[in-house]
C-alpha cells in the first residue's frame, strides 16, 4: 500500500550544493564569534547533480546512473567503474528522467516518465544492444505500475495499467522487445495485485468499507480470502514477496504487536513465523538474495539506520559493511549472484556517495560522488535529538545549526539563532539522518533547522502512526509546537525567531501554523500544501480510489455530518482571517494530488481580505518541482522571503529565473529584491 502515500513531496530530494563568495548578503541576526562561511550558490545547490542514482547491473559487469546531457538529466551506462566507457542511452530535452532500473537479464534499462508533473507515469524500455527505446504503456492518460520481473522469464515484465478504468490497474505481461501486452487479470476493484516468482497472478488486496485490508489468494481463477489486515495495521504492514518455492510469502506485519516485524506466512497451512522484530522501531529495508528469494539482512532506523544479518552466512558481510558506514545508507541494488551491492551512503555534512560492496573482498568502494564540488566546502552537521511531546511521546527529530553558531560542533549554539521548522510531507513518511540540500541551504544562510517526526510519521510503530488519526491541525500540530518550545528552552532560538516551512503535508502544517496559531511563527513557506481538507478529499486522483477509506479514517469522513465538521475545523482556509504573518505559497499547476485549487482558494481569500501573500506558480510542474531551473527560481524567491522576515543571509537574485516557467501571480511587492516576471502583478 505504500505506493499510495498521498502527500510526499519529491522536491526535497537529492539536490546538491557547493560554495563560493557572494557579495551583497544581509547580516545574520546572530552574535556568534566565528565568522560565517561563504554563501553556497543556489545554482549548485538546486541544480543538477554531477551523477546520481547509481546502479550496478544484475550481471555485475555494467553500471548505470542519471547525469546531465545538455543540462537535462538523462540515463548513462558503461562498464562498472570505468567512466571512460560511459555513454548516454537517452536524450531527453524536457523535464529529464526521474527514475530507472535494470531488467534482470541486464539487456534492458527501464525508466519512468510523466508529462509536466501529471503523474501519468509511462514505463519505457531501452534495448542496450540497439539503443531502441519503446514505450511499454503507450496509452493516453494511463499510469503504468511496474509489478514484477523474474530471472526465470527474461524479456518479460509484469505491468499494471489503468487505461480501461482510471480507478483500477489491470495486470499485463509485456514483451520488452515488441511492447505487446497480454492480459493476465482484469482488476475488479483491488488495491494491489501480486504475482509470484513464476509471474503467475497469486494475491490481491482490497480495502473494505471500514478501512481494513482484505487479502485474497487466487485458486483456480477464483479469489479466496487469505487474511484481514486491520485498519490500524494498514500502514505498518506489507507483503514483500514470495519464497523460492512460491508456497509462502514474506511480510512486514504489525498485527498483535506495535512495531512491524519480518514474518513468513505459509500458504499451505497458514503457519505464521516471526523472523525478526524490534521493540523500538519497525523493521525496514529487508534485503533478499536475488535467486533464493531468502531474506538475509534488514535495517533498524531510530536515528540512524543500523544493518543486521538474518542469515549467518552473511553476518561477516554485514559486519564489514557496518564498519565502513557512518551515517545514512541504503542498499539499492544487488547483482544476481549477490556478490555486488550498490550502496547509497549519506553523511549529513558532505556529498552523498554511491558505493559498491564487493563480497569477495569485503570492501565498500566508491562508485562516484554525487557532487565533487562539495569537497572542501564547509557544511553543517546534523544531530539526532529526542523531544518529548506534551503527552509524553518520543519525537525523533534532527537539528542542524549554522556552523558559525556551533564552533565546537556539540549541537548547541553559542547564542540563540533564527530557526526554520522544516516539516516533512506525507504525513505517512519520516525525516531521516543524512545530507539534505534544503537543510544545508537554510543553515548556510544562518538559520537553525529543526525537522520533527511528529505523530503519523512512519517507522516508529503503529501506535505512534495511528496517534495522528483525525489529528490534522490538532495533536499533529501541537507536536510541532512542542518541538519549537523545546528549541527555545534549549537556547537554540528565541520564541519570536521561528519560521515554518514544508511541502505537501508540510505545506498544510505551514498554513495551519499561520492560521491556528498565528502568533507562533514569524512567517511561513507553503509548497503544494492543501488549504481545505474538504476539497482535498473530493479531488483525489481516481487511481487512489482503493485508498479512499484510509484517508477518510485518518483525516475525516466527508459523507457524515461529524466528518464534515472535523474537516472544516481542521482546514486552514476556515481560519484565513487569523493570518497576520508573511506567507509565501508555491504550487505546480499540474499537481494531481494537491490540486492548484488548494493554493488558489486561500490566496483569493487573503486577497479579498487585503492580507499580504506572495503566490508563485509553475505551469509545467506537479506535486513538487522537478526542473532544476524551476527549483532555482523558487528557492531564490524563498531565500529573499526568509531574509525579509527572518533576517538571515541572502544571495542576490540574479539569473535565477532564466529558463524557468515561474509566475509570481500575486504579492511580488512583499519580496524585496525579486525581479518581476511576465506574469507578475
């Protein structure tokens, strides 16, 4: 079900930064004795990385990655570790290619792409021998979902497509060479349909009227109930895949416990075996041997991920891997023989590095650094902290301070500094330890940055996640206020020096902060955030139909009088009259999740009341901003806005709008130093 998570913002992804001296910056409101480092230029900060999304091929002989071609992110391949051999296999000149992966026979590279952020993802295959690119889902208005491939069935992938009915994805076997598809099963109302290792349709799930998830097994073309996942376990449970014999399945399962455990369910006798569990956090990032389909390792992530072996045959490898890690890490891909693991390593104060773990040598060697320009640049260190909420919940959080305010690096500033409360999207997501370009940008400009895993955040068990049900603008918001109060009590900032910023749910939290508690924050930056929960739920994309009841249970039921009342009282638009602090709103016109109307309606309400607001619109973006030109333009405006209300440092706006589609449709006058655009008024 995790593919349906509503409000996760792709904007705050892997953008990289460098540094140099810039003139004309404002003086930060801090009395720190250490001189601030040079400003890091935005075009490096929010432009294209040098390389990213590295993968070693399943045969262990090749590598692939995303890198710019004529300024646009395209796909490249070459011999593993030999960059003289690389060549571009795509030549996109638009928004670029956001994600890719290999076929298991190493003969094709697959990628997804939508149009201007509409999230109608098409699945493409690049045949490496010929260079031919084929659209495997060439149907207008269709969202393709990659379901499965198997080493025993080369040249075939299983894909879900919703061209028959936009609400439901039928399941097809697609030939990679010809693009022809064969219907395996028509979707009659299932949230998800799964195939086994032989690519046979075996399982499906359906959301019931009460929000529970009913899981079925297919027996002789007939669907029979296998088990029920209660609503409270929906977002902390998942089917991970079949065992080698296709007679059992591996699950993340929180039923009858708080945190998600790794379990195995036999499909022959319904015997459930618990393999791994933790009392503190959900089991995550389970690694499976590609051919035996047996789990051999997993991660536990409280503040930083820690890897653990399941299979004793891999204990030495996991020990060696852990010894060479210091920060965030993800195992992104494995060769079919499982001898090479592609590992993303992510320390908070340096560029992320893609590495390859070689089981033969036990060494974790660099594949490439995402942004070599960061070498020698002074970046800020992230500190994990645990904050208590007013009802005694643990809020796992991350604090990053401007380096000049924390010369000894102990996570405590020498004097209070302005702070930005940076709220993650989702809300069914979480902040993690590691490098963040947005965090480094804010810290470099002189702000402390606090990221809070408020209730509803994932990874900390179902009790913590479900504590956020029907608490939008209520306890979820007071968690943020409690985190702010902690920062003030710790001397990190002053009560009148805190801004709030975020995207998607974080945008909602920003609007809530300025409407529900208008005196708590100096200003707010809302990126694609919903302002009206009633209209948000009435306009969700059709392919989320199976997940509608989950939203209803978690946010409010628009079909009941009580639910309508809750949605209205939890909507920032209801309290627009309360806004008294500066607000910047940014929106993608093609956003299918949080539609443009969510930003339009609160901007119009503020205009009618003569309440100042600055509105930035991107006509060629969706739920977040993918084009580097648009990222650069947005953050130029946001930087000037924050400098005005938070008095931090700011790089002058120069050529930041070049080639961007940015439209400042209202409130340009509230952001001094930002030039007009053709659509400004």
